[in-house]
C-alpha cells in the first residue's frame, strides 16, 4: 500500500466522494457476532458512480478493499486492519423492482426486506431465505441457503440456495467497471462461488407470482422451523462449519455427538441449541472464537475421523 496519511485520505475523499466515510472505523458494530477491529477507512457510497470513484481512488493508492454486507457470516480480527471496507448502505443499493416474472435487486438489499417485498407483491421464490440475516450481495457471494426440507420426496438437491433462481449478476470489477455475468459463469457451489475481488451491485432472478397469503404462510413455516432449531437473537455468525460433503451427517450433529454443546473458551460458547453455532456471550474475542473452533475441529476429527471445513469467513490483519 502506498503511504497515505489519514489526513490525505480525508482531504482527497472530501473532494469527490458523495457518500460518507470515516477513517479508523471499528467494525464490531457491523458484524452479527459483535467482534472486529478497525478498518483503515470505511466508505458508504451513495450510488454506483460514487462506488466506482471510490474503487478507483483506493486502487490508485494500492489500498486493498472488501465489501461488508450485514456482517452475518464474518469473523474479523481485533486490532487494526490495513484495508478499506465498503458498505452498500445508501438507499440506492436497496432498490427492488419486478417486471413480469423477473425481479431485479441491487447489492445492498437486506434479505428480511426482500421477504417483506415478496409478501406485499405476491412474489414466490425466496421464502426459504426467511431467517437469514444477510444482504443480497453477501448472500450471493456465499450462495446462502438451507438444507432442502423437501428432499428426497420432491427433488434430489440437498440444499436450496439463492443462486437457484438467479438469471444474471450485475458486478463491478476492481477497476470500477460494471458488467453482467451469467449465473453459469459465477461458479456457484454449496456455500460459495468463485466471485472474488468483485462487487455485486445487482442481480436478476426468475420469480413466480403467488397469492400474498400463500407467500406469507410459506415464510412463516420456514421461520417456525428455524426458531426451534437455532438461536436467532444472540451474537453469532450462524453456522461456523460447512456440512461435510458425501457424509450422511451434519456438522452440528457431529459436534453434538462429540459432547461439545455448551463448551466455552472465555466468552465464546458452542450453542446448546445448534452445535454448529458459536455464540458470543458478552465480550468474546476473535482469538477465543478461533481457539474454540480449533478445539471443535480437533475433537470431531478424533471422534469421527471427519475434518470440518470452516464456513464463516475470517478477515485477518494484513
Ligand atoms: P457478510 O457477512 O457481510 O459478507 C460475506 C461475504 O460476502 C464477504 O466475503 C463479503 O466481502 C462479501 N460481500 C458482501 N456483500 C457484497 C457485495 N455487495 N459484493 C461483493 N461481496 C460482498 N447462511 C446461510 O447460507 N443459510 C442460513 O440458514 C444462515 N442462517 C444464519 C442465521 C444466523 C442467525 C446468522 C447470524 C447467520 C446465518 N447465515 C446463514 C450466514 C449469513 O447470514 C449468510 O452467509 C449471508 O448471506 C451473509 O450475508 P451478509 O450480507 O451478512 O454478508
Ligand atoms: N443436529 C443435531 N445437533 C445439532 C444441530 C443439528 O443433531 O446441534 C441434527 C438435526 O437434528 C438434524 C440435522 O442435524 O437431524 C440437520 O440439522 P438442521 O436442519 O439444523 O440443518 P444443518 O445442516 O445443521 C443447515 C445450514 C444452516 C441452515 C439449515 C436450515 C450448513 C452448514 N448449515 O444446517 O445454515 O439454516 O441447514 O435447515 O449448511 C448457516 O449457514 O449459517 C446456517 C445456519
């Protein structure tokens, strides 16, 4: 990174940036697990033009950047991170529109808002995302979804994912250029994609029209199932490990079998309800969560021979 003093960053950004920005911004308030150090600079652009200018500015100083959605799948190191963090929080990035059977949404739409929109407009296709607290951009990067409750009766697909009904993505590359990317070129897999180093600024989905009441009922039933099996109102980043592929058992069940429910390191605790969740019971640190993850991985490997892969994304210091 080229040497750039905080005062220079502020002066230069003020000259062209329409959105808001802050140097040395603590990130813990921007993650659902409430852990995270300081970003060198935190930018909230107003629209795509502003975003492109910010990206070009950061590039010219060789300052790496990352986008943060709702921070619901992130574990961020404490201390200072030598990166810029961009959040698509402006109203522009929250737009959703529908034309016939195609829904378009920008990259900063929160999934709960998408579901409210779906109910109001009688749109079906996203109900299974109920209870996932992320944004459209984060959900697409992670290919968010759930275990398929209809399998094997209706379909052989083991997971329902946001990319299932996706047609095309609208992405901004690292030079600030926007282009469209076909779903098949995004490399979607279970809990991932090959979308690295780009910003999701929008996406087109194929949807179905259904009675509003029916959409609301489906959302309610997905939420009810989740309320029984997961801790939803605590500080966590959701499931910490991926389900092991090719094994007929979930990561949560493996962790429970290893008798790790309730195990704590400091303020980090393996959830008593869903063993694949690690909960921050107060002021858990990054290191405590990492240590607990290592302990879980080692014990499960010892007991079952299965190596758990991390599902949450870790942002380390650079
Ligand atoms: P973030 O966590 O902010 O970021 C995740 C990744 O996406 C990062 O790499 C980030 O840089 C990138 N990113 C974010 N926005 C953009 C963008 N616009 N352009 C480019 N990159 C971007 N996940 C599931 O799949 N299924 C579940 O059932 C589920 N349940 C959960 C329940 C709880 C209680 C919690 C806390 C989490 C759960 N999650 C679940 C995890 C999480 O909500 C999802 O992965 C979600 O899609 C992440 O979205 P986000 O906006 O919070 O992304
Ligand atoms: N189970 C246990 N103990 C536990 C947790 C689960 O025995 O502590 C058992 C359950 O009884 C059930 C099986 O494991 O028989 C599967 O449980 P669940 O339906 O909760 O699904 P999962 O595979 O554990 C996946 C996703 C969740 C998503 C649910 C929706 C992964 C890693 N997790 O969990 O996603 O909400 O399906 O059914 O794929 C996330 O990614 O953050 C996340 C929460």
